[in-house]
C-alpha cells in the first residue's frame, strides 16, 4: 500500500474490512504456485496449467 493510501482513513478501514474475507492459506498457496510457474517459465520448462 502506498503512503498516500495508508494515510487515507476510509481506504485503511475498507482494506481492513476486506482482509476479514481473505483466506490467507489459500492466498499464500496461490502466490507460491505463481512463483513456481514464473521460475519454470524463466528456465524454459513451463508446462501449460489446467
């Protein structure tokens, strides 16, 4: 989040509310999968996903 966004109380409140609906375990798994795919793409061994 940028400094301007962080200093906006409305945005900060809404972001906090949104975070209540995020499944962190699923988000982390998605990020890790994206990292793996990016590494495969860079190494030239990427396979198409589902």
